[in-house]
């Protein structure tokens, strides 16, 4: 990922909040997490305009890659397991 992508990712994660950012970090390799974490630590004075631009870019790209209907059985199984626990699900 290039520097702009890292910076956009850092802005996005910092905009989401602690819990959501932590969930994303769980999906990264150690090297990816380190690079992204370093980039987040270096961010200073991010404007509202920059945050809005990053969010709009994310929204546009996420809309193109929606997984609705892709594997609904697996999605439902995972959601129920997370909500109720393995045994009850």
C-alpha cells in the first residue's frame, strides 16, 4: 500500500473509534498493523475536510464491493454464533 493509502486508512480507522479500529487490526498481518499504527501515530492536525474526503472515498469503494447475497448462510451462521455463543448457535 502506498503512503496515501496508509494515510487514508489511518484517518478512516481513527474516525471509526477504538472498538471498530481494534476489530480491523485483528484482520491485519503484524507488518500491516505496524505500518498502519505508525502512520496513525504520525497523523497530526487532520482537517474535517480530509476526514470527509476519506469517508466519501471509503463509502464509494465499499458500495462497489458489497457482499450482500454472496454467502448469506455463512453470514447468518457467524452472526448468530457471535451473538449467542457456539453452543447455543
